[in-house]
């Protein structure tokens, strides 16, 4: 079989461990808000921007403001607010000890500080203070996405709370295995009512790395598949573990996102960061390891894993993997992984796959088929940011999970290259990377801020932040500033843990500003060129504390985009991809104790990583909640419930944005289209009460495959089904979306909804894609429980153009159900408007 190809593991990660400052004995974290307006309220000149994206008739977008990026003047207002906050603390708590942890200035003007109740009382009496509250949300900062998705007060309540959410449902993970010793997968529950679902028949392998007793009522199946890799001679038993054990970290992470236990304390670097929880904390986990640290995986092994999962009786399969190239042949759908997933769907299994991390260019999606539920990655609202205030009052923002410099004082900056000891060879181009303290003169660095260059060697892992921090410590520096080497273009930095005051400046332009200021403040000896006096000073404002003011959700730049490529010629399929977006950026979750995927969190129990790999298991977990509530739902019905209830608005009520570039992604963004986000951002609460369902069956998918020219023999080979005369196009599949890859003047499309709720009357409304007129019949209908209703949708090109445009159809029930489906149309042929 020549259809075996390499599957690569998508891990787009920068992980970290985080250190927090210890609380004093009777001190606690308080959040203090001030009366003066925050930065966001300073705006009065909001601009409107037109795009090809159109909500048409309803015009829900018009009048809404495009979110602004933080400009330099905003930054100086920010630092002004920070100074006000600091001076308040200095005046009120004069001579007392306190620790300011975080300054908020964008959405609220305030700060977090460790103080005693008496100090809090003093602060609350001040005229300029609006509010002083004891901080309680900090402890839940760890796996924040259950909160961001509204599970504690929404979906979990539906099922009876986190102690039962997902119970009875089995999720199969095709990944790098699992660390069975992790508390996220233990089952020492006090109550004994946690049976292994009787429909599950899987087993647990027993090996030296995965001893008997590794499985329990939570982790109920575990196997590994490596035959293809072994045949190729590339399997390395030392690194890869010939067992379900996770030597990488990725599989442990994804399994805990979907179904990790609720309330697992997260201890990293000796500190408690809050408690973690999966989306369906009582769902059961079955692990099918088919991906390996050293080489990725092979389709043959992946197919074997999917096969076994289906045979064992899992309810949901989660794949955070995609093929590393577009499958050749008749159509992208005809590849062994998608075809085995079609069989899984036939067996009633809901299949979730990551969209891929190859965005943001169009057609970059690597999950193709209409029976697969494809998930893109969105950001959530938590962020950690820090900044550098230079002596010339310019503030530069940075990344880094690091404390700030000690107090308000400014510290002298010393660039490593200017602090070389006498015997060092100055021509060594890597000396600026601070990887070895013996090259540097401690007398110059001690008590100062060390400047190091973040070069391409850091990206490649040849130099590390950890090593530079060690250098700084060896030399008694007060902190480290990494500037971005201009050769590192478009590299996206995630927060990196630092155990010393520090930050990384991600922008090459900002790095230039730092270096210019530094250089202009130096005094050099004319002849030797050595520095006589370091004049540049700065302080670092720490980035240890999370805040929740990020504009979110937002489609992150790496999330792969539609439209769905139908074949290697990049023709577009009449299928919407991705199907949905879910949190995928900077996700905290469990990590394998022997995970070697990244130096930043080796040996840690939890890690924060990013990718569509992290988005897919969020949806797998939410699907388990749906399956628990509606055990008879088909895979398509589960997908429909998730899709028709998705939200297209962000936290502030504006359209969800999509980042469109690697570099400065927040400056290159515009409203997301269905090719970026599918139906939108998952709404777990609404998905548990969808009202109407768009269902399709295995036979529908076969009819669709048979509709592809010349596909008969391939369909027969893969599915054993003979293509009859009844074939359909992709647009005719009863999906909760309509995608027309080539609209030739006009087209009529039918959809059928089934009411799973009480009798209800629905009104139909829609918005036209730009250049297309849409009409839907009927415009109103009454539907009883269990009844079906056909909707006829007529598309008619009204313009002579050939770009993609987007609209939506909304079905509004009089009992509160709202079901929306996205429309994506690419006009192909100019309509004959004068003569039709
Ligand atoms: C297998 O992995 C180990 C540990 O990383 C390494 O030392 C060894 O060289 C590898 N063996 C082969 C054949 O690559
Ligand atoms: C976290 O979990 C621990 C132990 O499981 C529990 O004692 C504690 O109350 C939990 N904390 C929160 C904030 O949920
Ligand atoms: C920076 O700002 C402070 C306070 O606003 C002011 O006293 C100082 O003169 C400014 N320094 C420069 C170099 O502009
Ligand atoms: C804090 O700043 C003061 C001067 O404002 C300085 O005397 C003191 O040494 C600084 N503390 C530390 C720990 O650097
Ligand atoms: C820091 O100092 C220790 C002890 O002298 C030394 O072993 C280590 O190599 C130094 N680290 C760096 C990065 O220079
Ligand atoms: C200066 O650098 C050289 C070369 O790295 C090293 O061998 C030497 O010990 C250093 N001297 C001092 C005083 O740090
Ligand atoms: C540093 O400043 C000097 C003048 O003060 C200038 O001649 C030199 O080009 C500058 N170097 C850099 C790297 O900016
Ligand atoms: C999610 O759905 C619930 C229930 O329908 C609704 O109250 C809530 O506003 C929705 N959230 C978003 C962000 O759309
Ligand atoms: C179908 O399978 C047979 C036997 O494995 C093979 O010879 C043939 O080429 C396959 N046909 C297609 C269209 O894949
Ligand atoms: C699919 O669409 C094409 C072009 O739009 C049309 O020629 C063909 O008849 C359609 N096939 C089916 C089965 O409807
Ligand atoms: C809906 O459409 C299907 C297929 O097009 C047809 O068989 C069925 O009778 C229609 N149902 C109604 C209520 O019109
Ligand atoms: C399509 O639109 C054109 C121009 O508005 C109109 O003349 C024509 O009747 C429409 N066709 C259909 C099938 O609605």
C-alpha cells in the first residue's frame, strides 16, 4: 500500500513554568481599582473599517467599532496610570511592607497587591480609590478555559456539576500516550459509583513502563501502535517507549484538557497556581498511542489505532494530528486516516480533529472531510504581559512570566558585548546571547540589568533563556532584557518562565528603540572603543500575574484556514472547514513527568502550550457532555449542536477577529469569516440545548464520495460500498453550513432540520453574502418535537465579481432557541444581469 505517509505531530509550543512571589503570613492578594479612567476609555476617535465581510441586511456589524491596538500614546497614558498607582501605595503605606504584583491599566485602572487587611482598610479610605476586593479568582487561573467557556455555571450544571460531567462517555485519544501516574487521571473518588461503561471493551497493555495498575476507572484503556515505525527501523525504544507511556508530554496534555479530573491542584516549581479541570471531568479516557517523540507517526499506525478505538467502543475520538502534506489522488478525502474515520462515524463515533497549525494562508487546512469535526484555535482572555520603562520615559512591552525589578528605582543597563572580560575573543558572534558567565566581567554587570540578544539560535534550541538567566544570576545582575535579533523575523514568542526579573522584547522595532537609547547613553573611550560609562537606565514591570482583559476569542494566526481543498490542484470543495474554533492558545494542562517535548517545562507536572492540538480536545470534552445528555445523538447531530449554537461575537460584543500574519498579528487582523472560524466560537451551554439539528448519515457521506467523478472503484475499495445511481454534491450534504465553491448564476439548495426540543415556531432570517441574493423558504414554520422541516435556499449572483463572500441564515424560535448556519459563496461566472 503506497498510501502510507508521515503524519506529523502538531505541537506549536512554548511552555513554561511560573514562579510567584510568596504571600506574607497575614498578607493576601487584594485587587484595588482606582477612580481615574483606564486606557480604553481614553478613546474618542474610533474608526470604522469596511471589509468584504458582510452581515448584509441585518447590518449587525455597522456601528460597531474595530478594536484598537495599543498605540504609543496609550502606552504613555498607561505608564502614567502605573505611576499614579505606585505613588498612591507609597503615600498610603509609607514605611510599611507590601508587594505590588500587577498593574491593570487597559480595561480597568487598578492593581493587585499583597497587603494585610489593615493596609487594605487604609487604601479603601482614599478618595482616589474606587474599590478594594480580596482576590479570589487568582486561584482558578490555571486551567482557565472551563471558566472562559462558562462551564461551572452553564454546561456542567446541566449534567449535575463537575462531579458527574461526562460520566458514562469514553473519549479515545490518538496521540503520544499518557502519563498514568498524573493526578489528573487518578480515580480515588470517595463515592464508589463510577463504573467503567459497559459498552467499552478495551484493554490496558502492561509493560515495564506501564505496569499493571496503571489503568483505573478513569483511564480505562491504553495501547500503543508502532508496527509501521518499527518496520522502518526508526523506532527508538529508549526515547519512544514501546508502551502507552507518554515520553513526549503532548498526549498527557490533550487528554487532560478533554477529561482530566476536576480540582487537581497545580503545583509548579513548588507553588500552587490553582486547580485544574478537564472539560468533561468525569468522562473516561482510552489512549491509543500512535505518535512518538522522535519521529512523529505513520498513517498505518494511526489507522490501526483508530480501528482499535472503534472496536473497543469509544464514543468520541480526538485527534490532535494532521497529515503533513495534502493527500494525493482523486480527492483529499480519499486518504487512509479520513477513510478509517468514516468507518468510525458509521459506528456512531464522533470524530474531532485539529485543523492544523499552518495558517493563516487560505486553503492551509489539513483536515478535509465532512464527517470529521475540524477545530481551529482561538485565543482566550487571559494574558500575562510585562514591560520595560526606559530612562527616557519610553515604555516597551515584552513577554515573560517573570517578576519585575524590585521597586521603582531605575537600573543601569549593560549589554553583554560591552561587558566582556579582558581575555575573551570579541569576534565570537554568540557572546551577546549570555550563555556563559565566564565570558563576562562581573564588576560591570553586578547590580545592573543585563541586555542579551535573542537570536535564531534560541529558536533552534541551541541557546536557552534558562542558561542566560543562570549567567545573569552568576554575575548578580538584577534582571535580564532580551532584545530581538533582527534576523529573527516573524517568530511568535509565548510567555516564557523566568526566575529573575526579566523580559523578552518580541518586536524588532522595539528592540531597535532599546538599543538606540542604550547606545546614545554610552560614553566610549575614543581609542580603545571600550565603554567608559553606561548611561542608559530602565526598570522592568513584572508579568507574573494573569489578567483577563485580552480581547477574545480571536482566531490565532497559526490556526489553519479554509476553504477546504478538494484535491492537490487546490480546487475548493463545497464543504466548510474548519467547523468551529475553540480555545487553543496558551493552554495550561497536565504534562508527563518524563515529557521531553520542550526544555522550558521538562520535569514539570503542568505546562502551558499552544496549537490547534489544544483546541480539538476542548471540543472532544464538550462533545462528551452532549453525548451524556443525548446518548442517541449521531456524530452529525453532535456536530450540528456544537455548530448551530456557536458565537460569532467576542467578549466585548464585536465580531470575532482573525489574525492574518505571523508578525505583529494583532496589527494584521480583520473580522473572521467562516473560512477562519467555521460556524464560530464554541458555546458549551447553548450546545446542550440546540433545539434544531441538521443530521446526516453514513450513507449520505458515501453518496457524496460517489458524486466525485470516477470515484466508484476507490469508494468500493475503502468502504466496500457500491456507488449506486444516487449521488450528491457537497453542497447537498445536510450540514449546518452552506458552502458553494463555484456559484454559476444561481443555485437551489435544500436543508432539513429536526426538532429535538418541544414544539416551537421558528422565524427565518438571513443576511446576503456580498454580490449574492439569498432567499429562504419558508420564512416561518411551526415544528413539533421529532418533526422534520425542509428549507429551500436560493442563491442568485447579482454582481460581476469572483471573490468569496459570506452570510448567515438564522432560525429564531419563539421559545428561545437560535440556530444559525454560515453561508460561504465563491462567485465564478458573471451573471447576465441585463438579459436574464
Ligand atoms: C535512542 O534514544 C536515546 C535517548 O535519546 C539515544 O541516546 C540513542 O542514541 C538513540 N538511538 C538511536 C539508534 O538513535
Ligand atoms: C483545589 O483542590 C484542593 C484539593 O483537591 C482543595 O482543597 C481546594 O479547595 C481546591 N481549591 C479551589 C480554589 O478549588
Ligand atoms: C520622565 O517622566 C518623569 C515624570 O513624569 C519626569 O519627571 C522626567 O523628567 C521625564 N524624563 C524624561 C527624560 O523625559
Ligand atoms: C529600592 O529603591 C531604593 C531607592 O528608592 C533603594 O535604596 C533600595 O536599595 C532599593 N531596594 C532594592 C532591594 O533594590
Ligand atoms: C554559573 O556558575 C556555575 C558555578 O560557578 C557554573 O558551573 C555555571 O557554568 C555558570 N553558568 C553559566 C551559564 O555561566
Ligand atoms: C574571561 O573569559 C575567559 C574565556 O572565556 C575565561 O577563561 C576567564 O576565566 C574569564 N576571566 C574572568 C576573570 O572571568
Ligand atoms: C551608537 O552611537 C554612536 C554615536 O553616539 C553612533 O556613531 C553609532 O553608529 C551607534 N551605533 C549603533 C549600533 O547604533
Ligand atoms: C452561550 O449560550 C448561552 C445560552 O444560550 C447564552 O446565554 C450566552 O449568552 C451564550 N454566550 C455567548 C458568548 O454567545
Ligand atoms: C482497489 O484495490 C485493489 C486491490 O487492492 C487494487 O488493485 C486497485 O488498484 C484498487 N483500486 C483503486 C481505484 O484504488
Ligand atoms: C454536482 O454539481 C455539478 C456542477 O455544479 C453538476 O454538474 C452535477 O450534476 C452535480 N451532481 C449531483 C449529483 O448533483
Ligand atoms: C423534504 O425533502 C425530502 C427530500 O428532498 C423529501 O423526500 C421530503 O418529502 C420533504 N419533506 C417535506 C415535509 O416536504
Ligand atoms: C437573479 O437576479 C437577477 C438580477 O437581480 C434577476 O433578474 C433574476 O430573476 C434572479 N434569478 C432568480 C432565479 O431569482
